[in-house]
């Protein structure tokens, strides 16, 4: 108790510490009141988003074979960087949002203003994370990331021998760039940004999961995340791991055993029945470069849904606007769900392996047991794939 009191007093002595105490108090209230209040008020969230995702750019320097941008309508999805005046509209949100994802669709390090945004966001003591394809992790950029205090980076690497076929670059290039980032961290005597590896699992590369675990270990990478691929075209359907469950499970087991041996935390996607609850509209706001505000990581391009635009509305108006409240209400009750959520790519992709649950309620399948917790098992990687 004395130790706790001393810690609290030390935090009170600095602006960052007081901010940390404030966020902690809000978090504890949020855990108790969020869903009950949302139920009573028809979807109102009295708490601000805990995660703000900002799109520095939707441009990319690679053409990965499974990426949605290869198949989308370019006229409906023009490419550009976020304007400074739009970023200024986001700044007021940072005071109460502890985590910022500086990337949505595209390679964030391509943005000319990425580092200016990173520097500005870190002044609010936010945790900053993002995914990168790793191509631009050259020494100059690595030094900026370290000096400005980026917290976590997930580098997208989808295997070893098959990686060049999938993304068009050799895996050795990314190993070299991650090594450079590690060297810069060592020179500065810091441990951040923490480096993770994000792998998109496919039939053609799942057997290389164990090899990628070894690469992660050799680079001192503690966390490796594997996610299911989305098939945006018919010719990719046979690459889905759900069409090769026994094969995928076998290689996942081999990789898990190896990860345990070498000390890598390997996070694998479900291949068996999994309970889930979509909490994105309760937790986060996703802001595209053009001001469009989206409710989740699946609705990040034109032919999905948006709940407002920061050029036209204040973020608070959007956060508890009619569209967002209705969306939350439908997720809480399982009734009157909008078509986008009913047909969510995650639900469709995993339809035979997911059981949707409701906070303190029953699952969509009446035979399933009642879930007594507000939180549900999430199988997404913590940052989007780049």
C-alpha cells in the first residue's frame, strides 16, 4: 500500500503522470459502465474512443497479390496523403485516446508528413503503433522512429521462399532492415519501438511459418502474428487456410513447438470454433486521409460504410451520431444488423468457425452457453496488415 501511494504521488508530480492517472480512472469506469449504459441509451457511448486510427496515406510501394487495392475501383478509391488541416481536426481527440494507429490502408512511411504526425501525437503520451511492409526502414527512418518514440511496429513478412512471389521483394531485404532498426535502438540504448512480425497465412506459405519463427528469433523479435488472408478474387479462394484446415493445423503445431523452444510469442488465427464479439464501434474510430470516418478496420475503403466525415462534423457528433448508435445497438442485441456487418469479411471468411456472442447475453446460436464477460476473444492482429 505504501509503495502504491508513493507511485501515485510520483505520477502526480509530472504532466505525463497526471495524464496517466486520468486515463487509468477513465479505463476503470469504462470497464464497469460502457455496455450497460450503451444498452440503456440505445447505443450511446459516454466514453471517448480508446483507439484512434489515422491514415497518413493510402498509397503503397508494393503490389501484394492478395491486397484489396489490386481489385478495387481506382476512381472510387483515389490515392493521396492526409492534409495537415485534417490532421489538426484529429488533435483534440488525442487527449483522451491512449492508443493511436498511424496507418490504415497503405504504407505509412510513404507519407511526407508521417514523422511530423508521429512527433505531434507523442506529445500527448499516446502509444503509437503501425504496420509497415518494411521496405523504407532505412537507417535515416529508423533513427527518426527511435528518436521520436514510436512504441510498436509490425513488419509484414509472409514466409521465406514464397515471400518474393507474394510481395515482390526478397525476405533478406526485410531482415537487413530490421537488423538496422535493432542496431539504431542499441546505439540509443532503448528498447522501443518493439518489433513484431505480421504474416498473412495462405496455403502456399503456411509450411514456412516455422521458418519465419526462426527468423523472428534470430532478430530478437518477441511477437509474431499470423492472420487469415481475405480472398478478394476467385483465384485466391483455394489459398484460404479454411480450405486446408488439417494441413494448416499440422504446420501451426510445428511452428508453435518451435516458437516455445526459441522464445517467440506466436499468435495464430482460429482453425476451430471460436467465440467473438465485435467491439470496434465501441472502442475505435478509423479516419481516412480524405476525412471519412469508419467504425472498424474492415470498413476502410469506398465500397464499405462510413459514419461521418471530419470535414463536415466534429468528432463527438460522429462518435454518438445516429449511425454509430444504431450500429452499436445492433451489435449489443443481434437485431437489425446492417448488411455490412452481417456480411463482414471476417464473419464470412470464418463463418463455419465463429460463434458470435453478446456482452452478458446469449450467442446467435441458441444452443451455445451464456457468456458472463464483457470482453470476447479477439483473433485480429493488433495492427493492420500493410
